[in-house]
């Protein structure tokens, strides 16, 4: 039995795999006004489609649908099999709270009620 496939059949299979990956992932990278769908993501980075995405570098925002996950400093590491892989140099989680420069007591009151 042979595992050889003609080039056009292999190209069709690769294109179908990319389409399925784009539809299955909600992750996207935003750079300024432009955004690019993430094909794969792992602990140390992510991969974008080489045809659609430029060689990004610097500060980007990572989203899951409309939810802002993190702000990342990235660098392109390699291009292989139609995708560009990027590695995180720094990744800062996005939170809805402002950072404070003091320690809050766990039993501190949330608000003060006035006497009326």
C-alpha cells in the first residue's frame, strides 16, 4: 500500500484543514485595526495562516471572540506548512480591575453607608 497523494489532492486536503481550523477557533490576534484568526495556540505561542498574516512583531492583543484575554509582546519564530509560528516574549493577562499599590484586607467593607 502506498501513501503517496497527487499534489493537487494534497493541496485540497491542506486547504480544507486550514478552513476547519479557522472555523473551530475563536481566538484572534489584533494589531491596530487589523485582526487575524489564530490557527493553533499553545502555552508559549500561537500560529497564524502564512497567506493572510504578515510577519508580526511587537505588541498585539489576544481575543477570544469579543473577550480581551491578554496583551502580548511577540516575535515570529518560524514558518512551516503554510503557517507562521509566533512566540511570546511577554504575556500580560487582561483584567477588568485597576491595579492597586496597597494590600486590601479580606474582611474590609466594600462601601460605607451614611447616616440619614
